[in-house]
């Protein structure tokens, strides 16, 4: 829960010169009640939106109710769900906040409106994500609006490849703006490893014709797995990354003597 390796991943590797490991009784309880852990759970609430998105698309695949076209076949939809589901919790928090932030900044019920956000991967080789909010003409049927939104999402994914040539996989997600967000949505994955010169030319033509991603505003943000909490005195409380294991001195002795450890085996050492 605490250690990160060189790839910034959690691992549990025991050094070669150690023959064993012991964990103090009650350490997990202390971790669960620590300020850092409580702050983490609170910050992770938004990430459950990402879980529900993955579950909805998986449900459509199983029920056969998902839409299908050249880039959103069942196998393609399954790949997009797998990529969404393999994201770690901290990354899910970041992606969900990107979707929520885009929706919150988008006025509802505006005809012919679009807003786009592209999320870059945290590590090389991970997928890019393209989020799109789109509403068609005021008198357009929902079916035609959905088709237009789907086609626009495909073009945005292609143009994203132009902007970021190292992209290997791009997952696109589109929905309605404002309060209707999530009622009509689609997602699919582009495998850009088979990117061709013809696709490059087509993407450039559509970017110039529709002005896609021509005015990109880039910003970066840092997400702490264990957010800092303000204490009563205004100072930052220590995150769990600085939490020390609880001492066994006042715990029952593991030898079964029913005495405290400090009064039993510790005294004999």
C-alpha cells in the first residue's frame, strides 16, 4: 500500500537478504483510520463514475444492445472496455474528473455544440482518451444526432493521432452535454499501430475542413494518491506515505502468555 517501484507501481518485493517478514497486529486497522487513507477514500469517490461507465458498456456488449459500425464492432467495444477496466484507481480518478469537469463547464440544451478533451497517458504505451460532448441541430432526430456524434468522435480520434504520433491506442467516449450527459453515449477503441499513409491524409483533410483540435489549450495537474489534509492547527497532516508502523510494546505478547509484549518476550531479549 505504501511502496512504489521505479515504474511508480505498487509492489511487494522482499529484499534478497531477508529471510522473513512480520506485520504488526492492528497495522491494517491503523492504516484504515489514518488521515491519508480517509482522504484517499474521499478523493476516490469520483472514480466510481469510471467504474459505472465500464460496467454500462460491458452490459451493452453482453446484451447485444450496443451500436455497431466500422470502428465499434463487438470485439472493438470489448477492447475499449478492457482498457478502461485495467486503469488503476488513481488514474480512474483523474479520467473521471476530466469527464466531470468537461460536463460541468458545458451549458446544457445548446444546439450544434461540441466540447472536446484529450487525456494523455501516464506511461508510454498506455491509451490516449478522447472525450466528446456533442449536441446536433435543434430539430434533428436523436438517431441522427447520435450518428453525427459517433462520426465526429471517430474523426477526433484520427486527428489526435496527428497531434500525438506516438499514440498506439486511442479510446473515444462521447455523450450529451449538460444535464443529459450519460443518457446517450458511445465508446470505441482505435488501434493506431496499423496507421496508414492514407489515414494520415484523410485525418489532415478533416482537421482542416472542420477545424478539429486546432486551438488546443494544454494544462497539467498532479494527483496525490493520499491527498494532504489540513489539520486543526492549519498544518498539513502526514500522508500515509510517512506513517510509521505501530509499536508492539503494548500489544499482547505473541508467545501466548497473556502479558503485554514489553513485559514478556521484549524484556527477555
